[in-house]
C-alpha cells in the first residue's frame, strides 16, 4: 500500500463516514466545500485539513475524481473494471491483499468439530474505520470484524463460530496486529479460515480485486467459472469472516449501487472512498 493512514484519529470515523456518504450521493452536483464540511459539523478549513490528512486528497479533488471515473465507466460498459484490470495485468497503487495474503483452509476435522483442540487468541483494537475484533491461531488470522454492537456481542459471535475452541483474550497482541494491517506495514500474513470449498474459492477471488476497483456478484461468478451461481457467490461474500483483508467491500450490485455490507453500508462507502482517493 503506497500510503499509510496518517493523522487518522478513530474518533473521527463517524464524521468522515457522514461526509463521504454525502460526497458519494452528490458528487454529480459538484458540491462546494462548505456544503460537505457542514455534514461533518466542521468549519471548511478544519474539515479540508482533516480530510486531506485522512485520504491524501482534498474533498474537491475527490469529487473531481469520482466525476471523471463515472464518465469513463459510462464510455466503457463492455467490460467490468475487474475484468479489464485483470486482462491487462494491471494493479492499482493500493493493491495489497493478493501480494501478501494467503489462505489456508482448516482441516476437514477442524471444520466439523468447531475448532476442538485449537487455541484462538482474540482481542479488540481501534482502526481507521471503527473498532475491530481480531482472532487467530499460531498458523494465521481467522477473524477480523468491525465491532458495532459491543464487545460482548462480538465475543459471543466468535464463540458461536468456534464453539469448541479455547479462546484466550489478548488485546495488546491483536492491537499490534491491527496496527500493522491498517498501516500496510505487514510483510506477510496468512489467513487460517473455516469455510466450504466454494466459500474459499470466492474469498480467493476477492483477493484479486485491485484496490480502487470494484466488481459485481455476477462478474465474480464468472471469475470462478461458475456463471450461474451469482446468488451463491453473494452468500459466500456475505459470510466473509475477515473484513478489509478479504475485500468483500469491493463487490457492488450490477447497477453500480453499493448494495449490502455485513458491517454497514456507510462503512462500505467510507472504505471504498478511501481506496478511490489513493488512485488520484
């Protein structure tokens, strides 16, 4: 990842999400800086400075980029952004995930017995897009989710997914790992995931979507040579256990609408906007 998250206070997450949602909805109207800043409840000067420290571009530059991107896509409907990028062998400057992430599936026995015999370390941390919970074994990261309904709820969901594993809380270790993941400092990372063969295939395909690009469920089905299975693909995308690293946020509806997101559509818009801004 070319640019690290700099000067990003997680407390500004909601302000940024609100402002970005406004930009995505109104960029075709070319909104003025004052209009955008008002959505975040900040002065134009303060907001402009905060936004640039977060995205690396000004709000005006982002509006211009989104407008140009929309114009280009309207001129080139014959191929999806993902297909064009892969066919050309291109990768965006923020393309990180398929360069360092590898997926190792749980063994059939581990999958069926709910993690019996496994020790899963887990913990909570701040991130640029809200609080997160991470969990994993010594062999790799198994879980990364955004925490919106409290730590107890998040912990209960983890126990439900791994009913027979031993859970050990380690906030310090997981916070350090989150810092590496969200700053782009990690050199290698393995994901140790529990999923069906089909789900793992979909998650692997998601890793091939360059940062700053998006695809549709039907295009993703084509990529894995299952063109008639776009609904099953959508279900597999929705069950992605590792947010951000497996970029399910890059899958949109065929119409170009954001569609759903396991951790909230507003957060999806925020992440996509940050990635788009890195392409400017």
